[in-house]
C-alpha cells in the first residue's frame, strides 16, 4: 500500500486566507512602520503600535499576511493614523 491513495492524490487543499482582523493588523503595521521610518516619523528603526513593538521583522511578516489577505479579496476594517505632534 503506497502513501497516497488515488482519492488522496487528487484532492487539493487550498490555503485558508488569514482572518480579517489579522489582515487589518498587518496593513496597519505596514502603514505605521512606513511612517515611523520616514522623515516625518523621525526615521526610527523601530516603534510602538499600541502595546506591540514593530521593526523590520514585523514588517516582513506583515507583508506576507497582507499579501494573502489581498489575494483573498479582503479589505481592512480600520486604518492606522500617525500620532499628532
């Protein structure tokens, strides 16, 4: 008996899209990181968004999650805005 029966070999599983909340959080991390690393945001290498520190590693993970969400047709439910100075 092989590892895969014909029924198993023809069945394909689709990757499930990230939750809408996760997609929105990822989009907000990207916006916040872009702003904090810009001239307007003080060219910081890391920053806080809520109680979470975000940095280049956070940005890279957020890119993957937001890409999957966009591919699934998801839209964000809220938008991050820069703090008033």
